[in-house]
């Protein structure tokens, strides 16, 4: 199965359709008047679909077990055709389109099974996804120009050449995957003056200025103290999202003092210095955090 542990949970929905075509007008009449010998076709098929959708992962090997938090089944009868519309919702890390198609398929098969004694020429066709929402395709941020970023590694030991940087390189790789160009990458010591100087200089030409390291509790961890006086607007929600995501994966994440805010039209982030901390912080808020640049220009939250 695909590893989805790095993903965040969002509201996701999908609607699928399956079509059942009967061969006799009398079959449609029997369904509508509840005269089918095996029982109420529409209700029995709906019930079968509800059971099926909650067990999709038991039938489809690569499907993840996930909470099904809403399901709806609707029918549209036109002449000899019955369209089944199956909608599923969840708040989770992965989508529910396969669950919706599985549910629609089982509804159609149940109808076939119940109707075959009175109609020998039933067909099932057009099992397809009608709509899906909530995945990364629903939250794409489009920009006219490529966003630019400056990345700084705050570490006395790396600056002195005693250690190799890994967290900064992880951030650069992540930014590239989101279509953000890293224009500057530098290792600096844990010094307030250095951090403030780089911040003031690089917010001029970069939408993102990202620091990794110096957010802990040791005497030399001064990145938050350096940045806080410069930030025009703190964004606690981003800070909380980073810590909450990390805490779900590692119990010491609550000790990090990540700081996020804006200076002019630039976003400044101070992330943990460990490789996993930097990677998880990026996974927690990117690429969705890039929406801030639409907001800073006066757009609303519906802007894609």
C-alpha cells in the first residue's frame, strides 16, 4: 500500500455512478410499485451499498481502511434505465473515489440479483467517477510568476564545518517539488544579528524566507528571538499546524518553538533543525501555505 503517513487529513468527497438497464417496462413498474418477489429492490440495494462501501479495503488490495463518515444513494429512473448515484464523504488523508465506485457497483449487482428472476436481459454499464473533491487537486495555488525562496540553516556546528547539513537540503528539495525556486541557500551561526540581517536582506526579493534550526530550548537556540521583533504579523495557525502534525508523529515536537509570520508580502518560517523535524514541518503546511500569497494580495479563501 502507498505510504500516506505524511499526508494531512482534509474533507474529501466523491460521487460515482453505475447504470442498470432492464429490458422490460414491466420490470420498472415492479420496482416502482415494490412488486419484485425478492423484496424492495431500491432499499435492499442501497443497504448492500452501505455495507460494501465500509469494507472496500477488504476487496481492493491497495485501498486503505478509512472512516466512512457519510454515504448517500440516489436513483434516477429514465425509461428502462436506472442510474445509481453513490456519494461518500470522509475527513482523512486519502480520497474516497474507489469507495464510491465500489458502493455503486454493489448497488448495481444487488439490483441485478434481485431482478434476474423477472428479467433475463439486465445489463450493468457505465461505472464511473462523476466528481471528487478535497484532495490536492482541489487546493491548487496558481501563480503568474515562480515563487522564490531563501533557505538558511542556523547551526554553530555546521557553520564551523564540524557537521554536514541535511535539514536545509530537505527543505530545498521540498520547495522544488512544490514549484518554488530556491534563490539562496546559506549556513549561518546561531547569532541574532546574523539571522536578523539575512531576514531583512532576503525578504526584499523572496516571497519565502525559511530558517531551519535554533527553535529548541538550549541557550544557543535564538531563531525565534531574532525573528519575532521583525515579524509584522504572526500567524499562529501555521505554527500550531506544524506542532500538531509533529506531535502526532513524535512526542517531543511540542518542545519546538517554530515561528511563522509575514514581513511585507513575504512569509518567514522558522522550522526545527532536525531532518525529520524539517521534513515533517514542510509536509504539515506545504503546499497549502502558499495560499497566503493570494490572501496578502486581497483575494479570498476560495481563490485557486
